[in-house]
C-alpha cells in the first residue's frame, strides 16, 4: 500500500474530510500513534528508524506514560516512583543505545524490609513474615518450573493460545501459590502495586505478567535514577514536528484509504492525515469515545476488566533511606498480601532526604482525594508505630500524584476459553489500525517492546 503524501491528497481533502469547518493546519504522516507511553513511544521510534514519518499524539505534557520521576525543587535530584526497572535484553538495550541514554544494573539501595499491618499500625516481625510467606529462592525455583510447563504463555509475545487450556491455569493465584509453594515470591510482589486482588487473579495472567525473564526479576534503570530521561531523549529524537503533547482528540475517522485525526493542543487545532494508525492507549470503551469503534471492537473491548493503581511521593517522612516499610496482612493464607484497597509500601529515596514513594492498589476506582487520604492515613499509623519523626519544623506532605489506571487487563475464563484472544488478535490491521499495549501483551515495558517488534512492526511496514 502506497504511503500518503501531501501532493497526492491535498487536492481531494475537501472530499476526504467530512468536517470542512476545521481551521487547524493539516499534517500528513505515514503513521499516527495515539499515546506516548512505553508502547507508543517505542513504536514511533522504530517506525522513524525505518524511514516512516510519524506523529505521536499524547494527552500529557511529556512522553513516558507510567514513568513518574519527581525532581527535588532545591537540588534537582530525581526520584522514580512509577516504572522502576527495564529488561536487560537485546531489544531494550538497542532502544536505550539509540536514544543515547546511559543505563545501569538495577541493584537498589534498600538494605532491609520492615513490616506492619497498615490497617492497624501493628508491627509484624521479619520472622513472622518469613514464616507466612516462605523462602524466596525456593519459590523462585518452583516458579521457574511452572513457567517452563507453559512456555506458549510465559515465553511468547501476545496471546496465541492452544485449543485446550489446562484447568489449573484458571486457579486463583493464591491457590496456585499454595499448591506449588510460591509464597516466597509474595514479598517481591507486595512491594510493587499488588493487593488482595493478586490472590484472586487467574494464574493464566500471572504466568504472562511475572515472566522470570522480565524486568521485575532482573533489570536495568537509567543510571542517574531518572527514567523520564529515556522518554525525553525519545522526544528529542522524534522532533517537535512529530510529537504533540497536551493533546485532546476530538475525532478519529478511519476511511478506506486513510485515517483522519482531529485534535487540539495549546497552540490550536490540528488535523493529521495518515496511512496507518497505531493505538497504544488502553482499549476501554470509556477512553475511546473519540474513535469510530466498530461493532467487533466494541464487543471485545467491553469484556475487559482492570484494576486501579496510584502513585505519589511523600516528603518529610522521617524514614531511613535504606529501609522499606511494607504493608503486611497477618491473616493466615494471605501470604502477607492485603485483601482490600491499600498502600503497598513506603519506599524511601536514595538521594532526597526523608522522601518516600507510595503505590496504592484498588480493585475499584477512587478519586485523587480519596486515595491521598487513604495513603496519608496509612502513613500516620506507620509513623506512629515506628516512631518516625519528620525533620524539624516540617510535617509529612504528599506531592507528584499520578493515576496508572486502568491497569492489569483481564477477561473472564469463559471468554478466554471461547476464543477471545484469537478474536482480539484478528483486529490487527483492520480499518488501518494496529493495537499495542498491556491489554495485548503484559504490564511490562520489555514485554511490550518485544511484542511491538515481533507482532506489529513487520506487518505495519508491509501494509
């Protein structure tokens, strides 16, 4: 298919664009990418490397999506509290090398964990926590053995499923963990963004997400602790004529021969005419009201469920820079994972004195004020339990709040067994549209880049 050029399309624009009352400038590109997170930015960079002209339309004031890097206003010291770690694999390293971003092995600076039930403020001893969860190395070995049983799920991009899926993959992960002695992994999971819904999540999805080769278990991060630098470098590579920040999309119309996107930025209204469309935002119907969603897309996307994740930075905490305080559920059979919506942990900064970040997970949506109030209440109980003292003349405050919602996409067992993912895969290329993001792969940057590299790029380049 021949790529669009301004010479070919300009004479027929009056017929191609139904709305003729738009006064913004018209931009012609080979590919337009909606969403500048991990998937969208990677796709745009790789397409540009293949000599395709691209436009990235992003609603926020930066690229990077779930990367959140707080900067100390006095020292400029960075503090990552969103995406922390990336895969130390060939595709990821090629990406970083092209961007000229220096990376380093992620080793962390935390020397110890402390435990408390955040709902009550009761301190839990390390020995009690260990007895409830089990040994990490033992659990890791067991998990490797489980992943090897289902390589078609754990070691392949996307969801390409056999006709028959073993029943045990639909066991809640809490039951599967008890069956195969995986409790020791929970200490790792509980300090990220998981709560009780992890225990109820079908093992099918945990196999996909917690791949032993993914960045959660071995990885790298930006050498200065500033993961936002990766996406700032990507923006510079793409150029100001290819990245549109602070954008609001009014309408996307997918015609037979091209795609039209009408959107506004602080500088005014714009229209992009492109040959292909890459959608890298969450495929939830409530976020796609600007798209001419087909009946087939609507039928599939309405089946998705997701969780809600929030992150923020706390200042003046009095926390040591070398110790995480982890929320631990003392109830039997929980592996220490809190059941309800809760703060996962308070994790201190290495470079900003008395600062920490908190990630809050919920099975239902909450307002920013509600989440902040719940995090603050959790911290007040922790502060009292551990006798933490804020620096003289200060008190704890919250700043740099972000929502990572929707997060962790799932569909019911009956949908999976009924061929949902085969039908989802069939959307690729229809209506000149290509889909990428966590709902099509996993909640992991390295996995998303591999998916985009293997499943989408070759097909987009041939389209």
